[in-house]
């Protein structure tokens, strides 16, 4: 994925940790608690997820570098058709219909996002090759036998492409678990199937990708991931630079059993407002970066909900 400046933007492995798992049902009277630690560029963040039937609670904090924002909670209630987001430090919350409606063309243009212009050429301009290898190694993690799988996603520009080469190698350990980290009203991937996607941000024409799959896609539940990404970008003077990044994702707690129903309710005394503070306070010099990131997230959300 590319940002408005042509630089590579990588999704956190956490996104795939939550999305790429088999759709197996948990008994309705059983709840699940997951604690996940994510480390990127030396900065660590924690996320706790509670699941029970058609209800979900996520506890997290946004950060900018080492500066932490307020304690946040997102509650999804399929039975009410609502999502609530709480700022625990301020005692405030916002609400919205869920699942959200996709943005209209006018709303997208008003946010300065624009529409992607799809390539009219039938000839692919970008090759995305995914290779999955089960190493055969096994070990016990969280009380389950985990298998060691290495996945490589390589992006190669073809004739007519405006993209740059990228490669991400994900070293993961997976277990077989009767757990669906979604509630019924959430969008989800098809269980047990390899799903391809390619998104771009900015005003440049969209690529026409071709996908090459090697090996059997892993469909287990990821409990440990280490992702190393390499990408190339071009500076205004034509100089090419390479960036390397590493991220670690680890499930530190996995428990199944009864949950307190109050976890999925708005606490007494919380005030319903139109906006809550989600991010840490930052200097004015970084506000443009934060604004761009919010616009980028809105664009991705609108594309996924089309």
C-alpha cells in the first residue's frame, strides 16, 4: 500500500492476526479474553479483547512514539446495532450505528479522499507473490501445540507500474483453536480460503495486480508473529532509498470462561458526547501527520465497507 507521498505503508500484523483465522464457533455461553502485545520500532503497545456471543470489547491506547494517549474502549453490540467508544480517563463516550454505512461519493470528496481510478489495461502492472512454508517445527504455546510457518509476500512492479518493490517475511506460530475473533455483525474474511487484496492511497492510478500463490495458506490462529518488511521509495531528486521495519505480535493471555456482562455496558456516570479524545497530546508540528493518518484510516474503512 502507498501513502499520498508515494511511500510504502504497511499494515500492522495485528490486523492479519485478527482477520486471518478460521471461522469456528464458540459456545454461546462461553466468553473469551485475549491479551495481545505489539512491538514496533522499539515501542510496545497492549490490547485486550473480550468476546461473548454477539458482543465484543477492545481495550487499547493510541500512541505517538513513547507518548501514550488516554485509555480507550470500543464496544460492539450487534444486538443493538451500535458501536460505542469510551474514553475511560475522561468518563465520556460516543456512539454510532454498526455496521457502518459506506461513505457516499460526496462524503469521500468532502474529506479530500477522492476515488481510485482503476487501471483500464488488461495487462497486469504488479505481481504479488505469496509463499507459505510449514517448517515442520512444533512447540507448546498457551497450552496448545503450535506449528511454525513462514510466509513471504513479495511485490514486484511490472511494465507500466508506478509502485516500488516490497517484501514482507512473517515468521509465525499457529494453533488450532475453536475461536472466532469476530462478532456476527462484523465484516470478515472467508474461513479457510486465501483472500487477496491490494489497496492504494493517493491520487495515482490504481495498479492492476496479479496474484501468485505458492504453498498452502495457513488458516490457524496466530499466537506469535515476527514480521520483517523491506521496501523501496524514490525521493524527489530521483534517488532510491530502502526502508526496513520489524514488528512483533504476541498473544500473552488466552482464557475462555464466563465474563462479567458489565464489560459490554456503558458505565454509570459516563457522558454521551459528539467527540472523544483518542490520541496523545502532540506538538503542533506533528498535527499534520496525525490529520493525514486519520484521513488515511477513513479511506481504508470506506473501501473495505463498499
